[in-house]
């Protein structure tokens, strides 16, 4: 397999022949980096992402960890992973009830995490879901257009998740690996083009509410750009021609609020995993 590499300042774009190749590469990279980090530290904290590519990545990880599709280079590494020392977080979440099929966390559990708890020693306590919508359906409907009430509920949820991050990460103060997909509009996490959340630069604010997401559902929680940027390894996977323009702009124009994924930046490494279709505007 031929992989083409393009450098954009501190960011590296890895271009693969197909979507399957890009997903296989980022999945293997996540597992390898996790193993490397566990050799020198007691725990590894990983932020997961939703979306089509993000969930496909987790399904592939499940296949590899189950030993059904792990090449020789991965088999010994995967066998050595101690999931009791791995913690999973989310970069953003749709603020819907706990059992709503739109929840990133629920999709991730079905794709991989429940399998890890059932068969590979991942403690339930190591799965750090963002809070779910606590209101009953009638109350949700009644408050649908009440921005102030929705914002108050979201602020409480954001504060709860921030407290969990601070309590869990302690002196380390940051995640280790953050995985993201990107939308055709250039958003990542729930940081959308032109919305104020992408411009928040307060290092003491880790989680923000979103009450009017342009992509349904409208209520969401998201990590902030500064907190994401405190992560050593920030990786973005994007595939398909529909994302080519946004990918090119995000890579070429750092910190462009019209293409929020341009803020994706790690302290040690920033990698973009693209298929040839999403990379067609880079050359």
C-alpha cells in the first residue's frame, strides 16, 4: 500500500488509497500508541469520536482486539494491552436521553466498549460518558424552544463532565490521545463554523454547552479547543469527496473559525488520516 504524506506546518496528512486503508491505519495507530504509552505510564486516556468514520474505527478495533483480524505485527501488541489501565472519554456528545440511539456513547458501546467490558477486562468505571439528557420526553418537548432552560441544563451537565475530567486526570491534566472525525462543513467535536464555542480560549474551561447546533440534535456538549490542544496526540480521520474542501482549508489555514477542525492540534503530534477522495484538493 502506498501512503502519500503532506506536511502542513506541525500537521501531517497521511493519504491512503481507500477509506478502508485510512480506517485501518488510524485504528492500528491508536492501539500501538496506547501500548507504547502504557510502557511508561500507569494509565492512558483516550477521547473517542462518533460519526460514520468514528464508529467504523471502533468496530475495526473490536475485530483486532478479538483476534479476528490482527496481522502478525499487531497480534502480540494487542495481547499485551491491559484495558484496566485504559480510560475512554468523548470529544463531544449529543444531549439526548441515555438510551437514545443517537448518543455517541451508546453507539461506541455497541461497536466496541461493551465487548471490552465483557471479554477484555475493561472496568465499567473506565468508561467516562458525557452526561445524558435527564428530563422526561414531555419536559423535553415543553422546553424545546426555551433557550434559557436548555442552556441551564446543559451548563450543569458540562460542569459535571469537567469535574470528572479534573478528578480523573489530576496533575496530568490532559488526555493522551484524542480521535476526531470531521464534517463536510469542517466542524469537529461539536465545534461548528462561525459558532462562538470554537473561539473560547479560557484554559480553565474544558467543556462547553451548545444549544443551537446546526446539525441535529440541537443540544450538545463539547470539549473546548484549548483542552483538545493540550492532548499530546490529536488525530483526525476523514473520508469522501464531500469533505475534500473542508480538509484542504483546515490543513492549510490554522485556527480558521470557518473551518473549526483547523484548530485540531496536539502537543506532540497532529495527524490527519485521509483517503484519496477526501485529499483530492490537497495537491
